[in-house]
């Protein structure tokens, strides 16, 4: 509930109830139209699948009739049967391609296609004459019946006209199948010359089914489809079929039939093709009706969505208008506060740091504009002025304190550095004239201590941003730089130089690189046991010159490594650190100044590895090329 404290959110809550009601009503309407759209699209896909299935059915019907004629004894059908089988196989391939898209009704059609599993075997036995005519008719009829049933199993529509078109499509399919079965049955009978056992009852049944379906189709068909069906039934082929049917019916008592199988096949095939054509036209009408319903549903869906979006837009507009009257003055106060944090305070601190102006002038704060504001907002603005003034005063005081501290440290560092430099010069003079080995060893030890003191003094100068006063005019070999770093640590005898690729470092960076390495080596020595060594590797890499310092101490936890690497980036101030690891801050400042990258990571076995990648720009090109 914390978000309700916002004025904008409270206004939005007031508008949420009426807006939600409008959106809910629009959502119900959108869902209903979406359902209508999906139903129409499903019907369209089902009809398309039914049409493709019926094409296979038609080819199987023709193959059934030719097979029955061949098995009836008419060898003239053998040549036509091979071509028809190829047409049936092509229709099967087209149906398989349509099923690959998984349209509605696919599982049922695939199951029905299983009935054609022994088609190849039946074809072989029909060619050799080992299959009976009744067996062939039964096989094809069962397969065709299964496909027709599966094709129209779930085809339905809520729209009355579309449902009537679908019913007409199904009834015409039944009529076409009955006519095709009659064609196959009588084709075998006429080829044999007489009715065999069971042929006449089968013929009578299929004739009854055909006549029933043809009588039922005009009840649901459109005027155009009814006229087309009537024209097909009045065609010369239909009249010839009717005449041959009457002669077949009259031959119930036995005797040879005075009809040539080829004549029957020609007339019956023409009638079946006419019925399939009417069925295809009915399918086109059904798909057109489904497409029209889908378009209407899509338009309604767009309208409902537009209403929902309009309600949301209206509510949003009202919320914006109501909120702006309150939030704009508050936004102005927020902008003034942001200016205080982003510009006024940093500029004041920068002026103090750079020594420009006095603390009093730096702490001057322009007042917030309160003209044309409500009384409540004016009080908020006045309170903001008081908070801003106090904040700016405290920031200026901290900046003054930090500047004074930095200047004091810099002054102290320079003075210590000057004294240590004089001390080193004095010790060098004594070393040159002393010949007693014991005294000379003591002088060398004092020289080493003075060198470490000089590094500490220079560390102070690095922390406060002062450049190193030691510069070399010419490049210096990296081996000398590493040895100079070893000379600035206490227990340098425990440092082992494992690898050193020859290269020369720019003279202006020698002192700072040596100082950086000395700090890292000093930390590694402190972290390792007194009886262990610290290893140093220095080699040329693709990105520059890589130096690795590896200790054998207890290592650091992941959190400690994260904090240490943050200090080594040079972005943290040593004045805010609380762990006393000033060496990390010194390394970070030096790395930032050199453009180098320093990172701590766990060593391969135990301990920590500090890696320093010096940029290639600090190294001389000729020696780098030779080293490669």
C-alpha cells in the first residue's frame, strides 16, 4: 500500500473502478468475438480438409469400380486401372501434405487412412485374379466410408446458413458415394454378364441410399446448388444410368444382362463426376460462408478492442489532467531539489576545492520560486529552502576541511620527501668513502630504510594528487624497474623473480611503476608466512606488459576481493576508507594515472595473485618488436 501515498496513484485509484468496469465489458465482448473468429476459421480449415479428403475418396471410388469390372471378367479395364491407381496415390500424397499442417480433424482422418494399409496387397491379388469382387468392393467401401465419416465428423457451425451449407456438403458426399458404389457394383455385374450371389440385394440397398440422399440434398441446399443438382440428374448420362438401373432391376429373376460394362462405366462415371462437381461447389459456398463469418468476427473484434482502448485512453487522459494540476508544482520543487544536488552543491564544493572564492560566497543559495503557488506548496518550498541552505553549508564546511587536510598532507609529504632525499644523499656519500665491511653493511641498511621512508612520503603525495618529482629522460629496462621496486620493500630477499621479458619503460613512468610494484610486493610479503617466497612474473602480452605478484598467504574471501578491487580502481577516496589499507588506495591512484589495470584474484593453489597490465604506450616499440 506504500504506492497509494503518491498523489498520482491515488487519482488513478479513483478512476480505476469505472474504467475497470468499461474494460471488463469490452473484454467480454472481445472474447466472444474472438471465439466467433476462431470458430469460423476452424470451420474453414475443416471444410478445406474435407474437400482434400473427398478428392482421395473420389479417386478410390473410381479405382473400386474399375477393380470390380476387372474382377468381373472384363479385361478392358486392366489398362485403365493402372492410371487410376496412380491418380489415387497422388491424391493420397496431397492429403498427407494437408495433414502435415495439423488442421482440425487431422487425428480422425489419419486414423481412417489406416484402413488403406493393405491396399497394395489387394491390388496385387486383383491383378492376379485371386481376390473376389465382393472382397474388393467391401475393402474399398469400408476405407471410403471411414474417410468420409472422419472428414465430416466435427464439421459444424453456429450460423444457420453456414450449417445448412455444411449439411448439404455432407449429404452430397453421401449421394456421390452411393452413386460411386452403385457404379462399382454394377460394373462388376455387367462385366460378369449376370448377378452373382448377393449382388442384387447389394445393388438394391445402394440404389435406395443414393435416392434418399439425392432427395434430402435439396432441402438444405441453396437455390443455385439445387438447380445444379437438378441439372446433373437430368443430364443424358443420368437418364442413361436410370435406364440401365431399370434393366438391372428387371433382371432379378436371372439371365444375362443386356448391358455392356463399358457403356455403364461411361454413363455412371459422368453422373458421379457431376455429383462431385456439385459437391465441390457446395464446399466453395461453405468456405465462402466461413470466410464471411470470419471477416465479420474480425471486424467486430477490432471494434471491441477499439472500445476497450478508447476507455483506457479516456481514463488515462482524465487521470493526467487531474494529476497535472497537483503534480506540476511539486515537479517544480523536485527540479529545484535536483539542481541543488546535481549542480549547486557540486559547484560549491568544487570552488572550495579549487580555492576560488570564500566559503561564504560558495555557500550562497538562490531561493526557490514560490510565485503563483498554493499556500501548502509555498510552505513546502520554504522548508526546502531551509533544508537546502543547511545542506549546502555542511557540504562547504566538509569541502573546506578536506581541502585543508589535503594541503596539510601534501605539505607534510613534500617536507618528508625533501628530508629523506637529503638523507639518502648523505648516506650515499658515506658509503662511497667507507671501507669497513661492517660499517658499510649498516650504511646499506640505513640506505634501504631511507628508501622505504621516501616511498611512504611519496605515497602521501600520490594520495593527495601530487605528481612524482623523480623523472628519467630516457627509457629504463623493465628489469631495473622491478629491481628498484624490490629495493623499496623490507624483506626483499624473499622475493623470487621467476620470469622477466625484456622491454624498456618510458622514463616518465619509471618512478610510479616502481612505486606501484613495491606496494603490491609489500602487501604480498605481509600476507605470506616468513618462511615462504613471493613470486614475480613479468612478460609481454597482447595488451601490453603484464606483471604478476603471487603470494602464498591465507588468501581473501570473495567479499574481501571485491572490496580490494574496488579500491584498486582509483575511484575511491582514502579519506572515506576505514580498513587502513592505504597501499591499495596508492596503487589505485597510480594505476589510474598510468592508465594501467590492477586486479587481485585467487592464486592457483592458495594465496592471492596481483596482476598489473601496463599499456603498450608506456613501452618502447623497438624493444617490444624484438621481444615478440
